[in-house]
C-alpha cells in the first residue's frame, strides 16, 4: 500500500529524523512502519557514505 514516495512515509520519516516523534510511535498500519524503516536506513546510508 505505501512506498518510499508516499506522503505518509515522508511525513513520518521527517518526524523521526527531527526528533518530533520516536520511531516507536510510527503506526503499524499496513506496511507504513516497514517503509519508514527502509527509508530511514537509506537516509542513514547516504549520510554515512557522504562523510
């Protein structure tokens, strides 16, 4: 249902990265939590490889 380009995934990723919400409160709705996790991992990989 959700993918990495979904608005909900983007909003939750930003909320986690900025510290507004911890990952633990991302809703377990369909595959939302899984997609947020994947996107956060990709963001972390890009951050590490940029250093």
